[in-house]
C-alpha cells in the first residue's frame, strides 16, 4: 500500500545528530545496558537528564532561600534585591536562542556537559564573594543563568527524540517534576546550610559537587551519538534504508534552513505563539512568587507578632523550609495530575491540553489573590491558599511543553523551545522580581517607614501576579481555537 514509505519519511530523519532508540515503552527491563537493550538505555538517559534538571533548579532558587541574609549582608533595598534574579533570568533567556541554534545542528551531549561544568564552577566561585563586591555577585548570577540555558533548552528535545507522542507526555512529566522538586530543594538546602553553618555562603558550595556527579553520569551513561527511532524510523528499518547508528550526520543537510527562517515559520504558528504567551504569564507569576514569597511570609509574621524582627547577622527563618516543602509537594502532584488528565481527556477532546492549562491558570489566580488578602490576619490560611495556587500552576508544566512538541516540526523543536524560553522570560520572570521590588520600594517611599508598610508594600505589589495569571488563562483559551489545525500541519 505504501511502497514509497522509506522515501517519503526520509526528510524526517535528515539532519538528526542526536536521536533515540525504539520508543516501544517507558518501562525499563532489568537487563544490561547496551545498544541491543535500547529501552534500558533510554530510561537511564532520562534519569541522568532528570538529575541534571534537579541540580539546575536547585541553583535557581538558592538565592531566594537565603534572600533575607543576602539582603542584610550586602545592605540592599527591595529593588536591588530583585535585580539578582532579574539578571540571572535575562542572561538565561538571551543565551537560550544561541543554544537552541547549536542544539539543532551540533552534538547535544557536548553542549550539555560544558553547560553543567560552567554553571557549577561559577556557583562555587560566587560563594567566596565578600560584602564589598555586590556587583561581582550579580555578575556571577548572570553567568550561572547562561550555563542553565544550555540545559533547559536542549535536554527536553533529547527526551522528545527518545519517545513517541503517546508516551512522551508521561516521560516529560517525570523530567519536569524536577522543576518544582529542584526549586523546593533549593529553598530547603539554602536555609538548612545557612542554619547549620551560620553562614549563608555555604549554600552555594553544595550544588557544584552535585554538578560534578551529573557531569560524570552524563559522560558515562549518555551515548555520544545515538539514532532516532520513532515510528518513522521503524518504517525505514522495515524498508532497509536505515542510517547506521554510528554514522555521523550531514551537517550541511542539518543546517539547510537559517535560524531566521525557522523563527519566521514559528511566528506564523498560532498555537505556538498563544501557548508561549500563556507560559509567559506563568513565568511572571512563578518568578515573582519564587523570589519574594518567603520574605513576604516573614514580613506577614512580623506584623502579626508571630516572629520578632531579625536584627542579627544570620536570619534563620523557617519560611524558606516550609515554602520549599510546599513547592516540592504541590509540584509533584500538579505535574502528575496535569499529565494524567491530559492523557485521559485527549480521548474525548483533541483541544483538552490548552483547556486544562487555561482552567488551572484561572483557579491559581483566585487562590493567590485570596492568599495575599488573608496574610495579615491568618498565616495558616495564607500557606494553604499559596499551596493551592502553586498546585494549579504546576499542572501546566509538562502539558505546555507537549503542546509545543506536537505543533512544531521535529527539525525546529530546539529552536522553538529556545524562542519560547526567550519570550517567556523576557516578558515574564526576567522582570517580575525586579518589578515587584520596585513597586514595593515606591510604596514604602510614599509612606512613613514602619513594619506595617514594609508588609503592605509587598502585599500590594504582589496583587499584580493574580491579574497576570488571568491573562495567561485567556491566552491558553485562545490556543484551543488553533491547536487542531497546527497539529495537523506539523504532522504533515
């Protein structure tokens, strides 16, 4: 019936320099690792990449975990403190398109290894910066962001190569679980090290050791160059035209389109554009919450008289530990729930992915608003509603990525992820920490300095996050109008 299957599917395989073995299942049989046991190897690759993702996001949230200590150590205002995360995110997003371009054309294992080595080394070096060199500390956070961009851009595309669409959401959900787990561990690690050593600098000396282990695992367990074997590849295998596993790709064929041409094509993809804007709203909210929420909770407790104002050198607050635990728990539950809901409901409605994202954003906005309003009177209710807000935000992580992977052709996936990272961070969490801090400073400047206004300034500035989340839900609703057509185009 399809005599020319091999010829028709050949373009799908051209230019792939890092692929996967047969995606026959996500279970890992207990057999030795070799090219004759691709399922075992694929699971090990996912495990290594997930471990790297864990370390990546621990590094992201070490600073918020000891934010009060850093603010006192360098003598920073809220606006200057917010600049730390803004510089990190700006460098991260500006580097992402570069790594996306490289990831679509060169060996991704080498790029990942260099990225891990670079950000681990810079993090270790930043732990020795003294209080008179705040600008160097800011610069170090920017350099860590560049290293992180290499990982976040490329690792998901390797997983996309390893598994077909039906199983890809499940595997991606495992990978993305380590975003909230890593974030929560970052808070808890930072607060725990500061408390146990009495010096917040030690929080920056743990992840470099973990990064060294991740680099070693990457070298030993991730093949240098393996071949893509999706459904298209199996068809080629049957026809006998399969490329040899050790054959190097044709670099000239890989780069047959320019980066500008790829971006131009992606901008015309309505589902990609709208879902990226929805993700941008998510990034804005998560960036602001991740940076400021422990400090906001501390100020709320001070106003309520639950804890005294911190006057000593090291401020050991339990809020980072509690918020870290909430982030881990709600993140795991939210990502699993989102992936499972998407898997089940796709059988009923082809538009269910963006509808899930829209619904979760609307509910999250309501929960966050309530949490902010009750913070001055009932801290327990604040923690509960923050947990629900984070839970519904986390529902979207794997689902949004899966939307991208099936509305964008395989040849442009790294570029698409890099462009999505650029837009979502440029308009999202690159500015939100600084914006919240700047608004807080402006409110404090217009009122008499007091503990009450220190709290209220942060409370009022945080309200913007709830409204941004509503806009995000609207963009995901808009995505549902285009997703079926764009999906069919990508399949063709």
